[in-house]
C-alpha cells in the first residue's frame, strides 16, 4: 500500500504566504500581552523561586550561593520542617479518606428520581458555595472556642461535660479538630462534578443494571464508582495538591500551633519567608512541596485508570 | 473590519494600556515629570545630610509650603482609639497653621501592617504614605533596607516650634536618647521620631483585676504590695472561689496568643545577669579592640546591651549547661506557676477573646497594656470595679537569681514615626513639609494636649504625663530598679519559633533542656544572619565619626564622639566575633 505523508510546514513557510503571514502576525499580536504578563508574573517568579532555593538570602542583602545546603539543612537539621512534613502526611491522608463521603453523597443524590427533590438538593448544595471560605473557618473557630464555643456548650447541655476539650489549644487534639472541620465532609463543588459525571453516562447502563437486579451496594462498586473514576482522579489531584501545598486552614485556625502540632510545610515556608526573612530556606521548601505534589499526582494518574484511559 | 484596521486598533489599545500602566507607576501629580537621571540624582542627594539640612529650615523662614497632602499610616484608628483621636487633634491644629497642607491618616490594622508598610515604602505616588508609625520590631525588619529617611541631620537643626532649641533638645534625654537607635542600623541613622513614650519609664504590662471578685474571695491585702509568692497564693485563692461560686471553668487570669511572652518577660526581667557579666568581663578584645579596656564604662554600660547578648548567644554562654541549668530551670518553674492560672486553650485565643473572659466575669484578672485602659473602662462600666497592679516582685524565696528589683528603662527611644525615603526623601519640598509637621507634632504645646486626649506618655520635654498612668510603669527610684540582662533572652531571640517551643514545654512535649537547646539553636542562627553584614557598616560609621571628631570644636561634642567611636569599636569586635562563632 502506498502511503503519502503530508509534508511538515515550516514556520518560515507561513511568512512566505501573504494571507497566512498577516493572520499569524495578528495571532501573535493578540497573544503577546497575555504571554508578556504570564512570563512576568507567573514564569519569572517561578524560575526565580527555583533559583533562590540555592541561595542564602534575607530579602535585601546580596544573595549568597550555597548550593544544596538549604535542602541539607531542611532534612538534616530542621526539626520543625520534619514535624511539618509529618503533619502534612496526616492532612493528605485525612483529605483522601474524607473524599469518600462526598462520593457516597453524590451517588445517593444521583439516585433521587423526583425532579422537585433534585431541584431542592441542587439549590441546597449551591448555597454554601456563596459563603466565603474564610467565613466558614471563623465559624468553626467559634464552634471550637473552649469557653464560649458551641461544641463544648452542646456537650455540657447533653450531659457529656467530661468530653469537653480544648479543641484547638491541645497539641494532641488540634490536628484532628482541623480534620473534623467541614463535617459531614460533603464538598459542594465536588458533588456537582460527580453528579455531572454520572449524568453523562448512557441511561441504558442503569436500565440494564435494574433489569439484572443489581443491588445498591454492588451497583456502587461495579458501576457508579468506576464510571466516575475520571472525575475522582480530577478531585484526587486537587485534594493531593491542596493537602501538600495548602496552608490557609492552618494559618487562620491555629497558625500552626499549639506546639507546632498543626504546622504544615506551606505555612512554615510562609513564616520563614515573611516573618524570618529566610527566603532561601522558604524557596527550598517550595521546591520540595512541588516535587512531592508532582510525585503523588503522577502516581495517582499512573495507577488509577478511568474509562477514558 | 479589515486586517490592517484590526492591527492598527490593537496597536492603539496596546499603547493606551502601556500609557495607563506607566502613569500608575509614577503619578506624582502628573506635573513633576522627572527624568531618570534627575530621580537618580535626587536619590543620591537624599542619602546625604546636606539634603535633609536644607529641609530643616525653620518655619519662620519658610512659612508656606507647596499645596500637598501628607499621608500618615497608623494602626491607632481602630474603633476610634484615644491615640487616634489625639493624632487627629494635632493634625487639625496643624492644618489651621498650614492650610496649604492636608494631613490624611491611613488606617491599617496591625495584622498585615508590615506588608502594607513594605509595599508603601517602595512607592512615591500620591497615594503612597509619607509617614508611617512603626513598632520596634518593624524598624528592626527594615532598618538596613535604606527605605526610611535619616532624620538625624534634621534633629541637629532648630525645631520650627521650639524657639532656639534644636529638635534633638526638645526630647527627653536629648541626643543621647537616640544612641541605640543610631547604633542599631548600618547607616548610623535616626529612622523615627519618637511618640507615645518616655524613655525613662519602663512601661509594664500590669495585671488588671476585678475588685468585686477579690473582695468576695476574701482577699484583703493590697495587690500593689504583693511579692511573687503572695500573687500566686492569692490567685489560687480567687480561682478556687470562682470555680465554686461563678463557673466550673473559672480561672484566675486570662491570657492570649498575643501576650504569650508577657509572663516570661515579667520573670526574666527580674533575673540577675551575674553569670553573664562574669563571662563578659573575660572577653579578649585583641587587636581589633585597639587596647580598649573591657571594664571601662562604655563596655559595662547599657549601650552595648544587645551586642553583648548576641555575643553570648553565639559563644554558647547561654546554652543549657553548667550554672545556666539552674537558671533556666527556675525560670520555667516560675513560668509554669503562672501558666496554671490561665484559661484553657489561651495559646490559640486572640486578645479580644481573652478580654471577653474578663469583661464577662469568667476570670478575675487579665494582663493588660497601657493602650487598653480606655477599653477596659468602657467594657466594665456599671458591671464591676477594676484596679491595676504591677507584676509582683520575685524574691530570693522564689529563686536565687532574683534581683529584688524591677526592670529599669534604658533611657533610649525605640519606636515612633518614620518617613518614606522614596517619596518624601526624594522631594526636598515634601521633606521640608513632613519634617515641619513632625516638629509640630512633637512640640510641647501639642503634646500637652495630646497626652490628655490620648491618655499616653510623651517624649517631649516638660510635658506633664497623666497621673493616672503612673501606676502602669515601674517606679523610678534607683534602688528599686536595675538594668539587668533579661533572663529569657535565648528564648526570645529564637525569633518566631519561641512561642511554639514554649507551648511544647508547657504541654509536656519538651523538657527545659530541650526547650533551651531548640531556642538557642534558632537564636544563634538569627544572630549570625542579623549581624553578618554589620562589621563593614560599623567601620564606615567609625570613619565618619573620626572625621567629625577632627572638625569638632566643642568639648562636650568631642567627648560624645570619642565615646561613640569607642562603643562602635567594641561593637565591631563583638559582631565579628559573633559571626565567627556562629559559623
């Protein structure tokens, strides 16, 4: 069989052709401002940050090149960094486990057939999305207040006074208190993504499963969950990235305390850079976080196969 | 639309965007269109005393300034604080004297203040601030960045509102009260005009207490006479009473994350420094010291206090070993006694949350500071009576290291209002107006009014401080105060990590030894980082002062300069040694 291969067009060929040349120039001109600002505000700081990880810099004196010393210091001498990595691991694992209530809730809601009920739950799920994240955190801070907070007051009211705790002030409780936040851990954005995924599945699959008499549990494991693996992967990568690099929750709620029990590398990086003016060490942490996040995301992409893969 | 037209339109839009962005980056009234070269020249000239000397001409010679707005950043306007009212009153008076100048205050809460400050100090636009209120730690962060105007040359000149006196002379302690401020930065510059302070008063963080609760708990003695042991015993008494009669969660005191170091300061501030001084006297200053006597007054005096501490930290004198073990064991034992009086979870609570506990009667005492007096009065009005007492005195009964004295003020200014070099420092007209405003601000007449409105202290000479505030400062009697090195120095010098280490100790996750080792390690790193660039800067200061000494005519000035040079030489040796030991 004779096959013909379309010859590759060189960039210079475009400029040889009058109309194409103008169109290309137009295209480049439109892209230019975005590309310029992208390079200036995204790429330059990123590369500068990578470079800074190999320097000792306090923010104003001349940076001193120290090679990989910042990384050696972090892993060999920095007690707080190692502690923060341990805390990060708990947050990442906790975050992954707490993805499942959302999946289960999505499947249960997908099974609701009543259109009015569907409308109601969609509205109910969308309302929390308009409440700023910070407001939610401050509400939880109030809930956990040991003297005035709802949680301790409620426990006292129902006669469980002995269970009252210093939720955010006890080094042994604080990290679990932060993980408990958001109970019952149904994330509205993720629910909408999962339901969207389930609705995209051909309805004949559900009809066949009903004809075959597949039970609700088997239906979840054999059909529903496998069919939304693509969406799960998307949310999984988001959860991993948030768990590894995020620190808003810890900064607002506990500032990494008490006794560093909720300190995570992202927050430590922020504190080193903006409180202690140790920009080189902070940049080194950012590189470590990037590497960890990349590795975990790659593993999840590699080993979780969705129907699209 | 043809392609050609589209390209032309896009080019016009791009040019417009570029023009707008350029204007935003330097919108100095649009009329002051300086070239880069001019700006560079002005930057250079702002670094020299000559520039600021021009601006210091008294108001009689320059009665009018150009029309302009002076913008002042402060954190003192939250809920119209008494300080804010005082500042506004001075500004209103100034605008009557100088109607061509508008004074605007830019309110910025302390949370995030340093970030906004740093951003503003990079700008010279109309919206950038001219003056910023600064706390000591803020000055510490930016002192060597060349972002603030050196006000020293202006201070040497006559104040426009003090007759023939120089601006320096209008302040309590005069020029000598700025020695530490000048020595602390590598330019030898005065980076702020003091405000709301008296350098001779050691302002305490006293304890405010609910008089009704004390009475009901059967406490009859006057807390103002209490020793440490009395304080702990009575605090336990009122705590027990409160648990039975008020609430099972009742505690003696309220504290919070912002005042975490208060108790450590209170304890450490009363610890003697004998162990430290004995070792310091043995330091060999070698050739660099050029024959300076380590026992001379300028070495033993206060001006090298922080240099001595940094030297001690880097040389391991203050590690947990030898005699220091008992020192730190006692300190943390005493700290634990106070800690047992606080509400549960105080480490993670804000100042506002802990104050609520006091106002709502869930605690009998709380730590306070001088700025909170008005708030306490407002929030307890009609509910209960309160009074205040100074932190109690440690005695030998509590620890062998107790001096039996309160901390003594060091007579030095540490904070106040700084001037944005990029904006005011580069514009002689603006700098003149800003300096004039600050001279007006610190004038005797205005400060007399200010202390009444703000209920604050004044750095200006002959201003009568409010009587009611005297209970909030340590007494001045020489036999009751001492200027000892703080015992908690390593812990505090660990920078931002020390509260966490102390929390670990308090929650049983670190021993005293582990606490001291962790903080000493961080403190050493900080000291080396801070001072690694200092020796060259100090050498430059020594050279400048030696030049001044050659030209000096006045004997007193010669003496002062000679003393400064000796102090700087010692500091140079200490910094270099500290860096060497740190590495």
